[in-house]
């Protein structure tokens, strides 16, 4: 179909939906119309048959996000008057009929345009700006890959350089990626003439899809390479050394751009995603950029105060516990957490009283004497609540 026919058709009206209709709404409208207008339901009804084709054509475009975007842009250009004076009438300069399709061909720049409209509508009209004759094999991006690595707790905090062993497909060294035995070469696919694409017509539209005869490669291999057997690539195991940044957390995915599968026909490589697992530490925990540590202390240490020797990932520090410290209080060792370029975390130490399970009899006597001397209710609020409820019940 011509470009003029294309942008003048209102596919939204054909389906009876608005321009902001969702994919689900478009699908629902199409199914209803397709049932009502199907030729099997309307035998011999030419009008219904034509409407069925229009509905199918409209759904084919609007159900595809890329085609719908291109169609909307074409309609917007038409509404702005970008195509006024073209396509059947006279040009502003008084010349005869002007073929609007020229604007969409590779030679559009020769008509005074920049050729951008060819890029805009190339996917819909199969007139992409490829090499002459359209025989350039399409470049394909390599596949993304994923691998896993397990780090010690300290390495996850400080950062570490690790080797990653990756099994991946690489260009065959025997045939250098042609897939053919050395001394021979692939031949052009006779079905797609080397483009890797075949055209499927639907109504007034023509859509491209990978050629089934050559698998989209554009060529056929009569004498395959003995190493890769015509696959053009071989499976190789490689070692990649990468830096895991400081502060990585358990389950985090790190993206290494361009370190995935090799692209074909000049296409870019895929990405490699590294899933990090962090082993638990026997002493330390983690809360964001802060490390956490629970230190058991005795009751006298909390009451009288004490200097505690506390471990860090890099050594030992002395932490002062003030007299009268409550069990469960958190104390901070600044700068002993995760060290990033722009910030540094701390070590958060929680002191908890350790209650002995068994004590000698003379210690029990002394402890009772202490309780008698320090006759202070540690829970006055609860005591008052109990007394109030007791009085109310009596």
C-alpha cells in the first residue's frame, strides 16, 4: 500500500476504540468484530468481507506496540500538514503529481529531505535504509548470560576481585564464523535472495519475517565446517576477572555490560549478570552500610561501667560502656562498617546482659544481700497497674 493510503486510514475507528485504548481493549474489540464479520458467518456478503479485512488490518497494526507507535507518528505528521500538497495534486512549485512514496525510499534525501521518514516507516513498508538491494544480513545482539558467585562476608563488605568461569559460544576459529568448510563459502538463499527475510501479505499490508529456508541467516551451507558443523560458533569456557564492589548484598545482581554472548554479523555483545551470594559470619550481621554485633555483658559491667574489647573486621577496638547502661542499648563504633567512595558505615554494638544458668551457693547469698540492700522496684508502672486491678477486684 502507498504511504498516503496508510496514514489516511483510521484504524482506531475501524475497531471502534479511542486513541488511548489499552491493548486489552483493542483485543476485546477486535474479537467481537471478527466474530460478527467473519466470512463463515456472512457467506456471500462482500461488504462484511471487506470490513473483516479492514478490522484484521487494523488489529495487526494496533496490537503491535512498535507498529502502533509508527502509525501514530505517521498520523500526527499528516495532521500537522507535513504531507500537504503531495500525493496526487500539484506541488507548491506548480509541478505535476508528486509520489509521496518517494519520501519513504532510500533516495529521499535527493528530494530535499533528510531521509528520516524512511527510518520512521521502514518497519511498516519494508523499505529500511539498508544496503543496496536490501541484501545486508541483519546484525544481532548477543544473548545475556547469568552466573553466580559466593563471597565471604568480609569480602562482600570490603569488595573483592574474583575470577568467573563462563561457558559461552564464540566464533569458530576454523571457519571464522562462516559455518562452511575452509576453502568453501555459503551460498545465497534462493528463497529470500540473501536478505534473511520473507514477505507475508495481509490485506493491503506486507510484513517481513525470518526466512524459514535459511533460518534468517540469508545463506545456505552445503559443506559445513568440521569443527562447528555449520553452527558458526563453538562452545568455549573462558575466565573473566571482575571487581565486586564494596557493600554488595546477598542476592544482588551485578550487570557487566558487553560481557555476555557474542553478537553476530557485527551486532553488539550481550550482558553478563552476576548473582552474588554472601556467606553468613559467625559474629557480624549487616544493616545497610552498618555492621551489627551483639556483645554479652555481665550485670556488674552494666551497673558499674566497663571497657570492652570489641572485634571489627579489621582488628579490635576498646568500647566504653557507661555505668548504668541498660541491657539492649546500642553503642556505635564510627567508621567500622562498609566503606564506599562517598560514605562509610559504622559498627553498631548491642550489649545484652548474660544471665548465668548456675551459680555457687555463696554467690546466691551475696546476690540476695544485694537485692535486700538495693530495695528498688525496677517496674513501678507495672506494679501500680497490678495494685489498681487488685483493688478494683476486691
